[in-house]
C-alpha cells in the first residue's frame, strides 16, 4: 500500500489524498504532442488510488495500449490551501519528489478527439508512481531544480523547473482557486519533452537536483 515517505524511508504524517496534475507547463512538451500552449494552467486530477511506491515493480495496463512515462516534479502539500497567494502556497510545500504521470497515450488521443475527459487514460490504479519526498530546505530553490529520467541507461527526459511557464507558487495558488488543497495532496507540475512508451522489464533512474536518485522497474 502507498504511504508518503521521506528519502530515508520514514512515513510522513500526512494522509494520502488527491493528485492535481498540470498539463503543458513546459513549452517543448506541448509542442511534441502538437498541443497549443494554454493561457491558464491545464489541470486534471488523479485519485489517491493512482498512487504507488516508485520502488515497487510498476504494474502497467499495457493490454489497454501504449503506456507513456512523463517524469514530473511533485510537491507534497503540508497545509490546507484555499484561494491562497503564491507566497502562502510556497510556504505550504512540505516535500519535493519525482513522480511518473503514466498515460495510456493512444487512449488519451482517442478521448481528446471525442472531446471527452482524460481520466480513463490518466487516472487508472498505479498511474502515479511516486518517489520519497525530500524537505525543500535540502534542495536548490524550487525554480532551479534539474530533474531527469533515464530508461535502461539512456537519457529520455531532462528538465529544469526554471523552464516552466508558471512558477511553483503561481501554480499552487491558481490550483487553490479551483480546488482546496489539503495536507497530503500532491501537485504534479508538468513534464518536459521526451515522453515515450514503457516496456516490461524497463529499468528507470530518476534524478532530482543532481543529488537524489530514485530507481524503478516495470513489471514483466
Ligand atoms: Zn503530465
């Protein structure tokens, strides 16, 4: 079962809640999927049942179509945020980690084409493998974080949060005007370019701030 943990494996005192995801917050990823760049953050939600520990074998619904990885910086919310300012929102960040926003890409394209919501492609059980969370004061400033994903030793995605179209504070504040964020909720802040399909047996290495390294493996 999934629980929020810190980088030393200690369980953090926050319930598991919803995961609010931001789409197209990096220009080059919007371009690679031929999507327009939104004027306001594009949001969707994964339920708590989408969370899975990153270090357990990742079980993917590959029978439903290709499953793509999207590596994203994840923020753990430590305090209730409702209609917050960017400053209040930043103060409420209790931890920073890396998540995979797993996506059934062909199904998402089909749903997009029909103008339907993306949940069947984005919110399935296990669709949000989540790393441990690192306290923000152990990291570079939130808008200067390098992060990357390698699959079987080759570099797939490389990002820096300085390239986001909105700052972390702006994103959290904007979200909190649509949905109250509760302690234990997570915000996924969007993926840089390089999304691609995962295969059974793939070995993943996720790196945060050139300091914290998290490993994962896709189940066969
Ligand atoms: Zn994403």
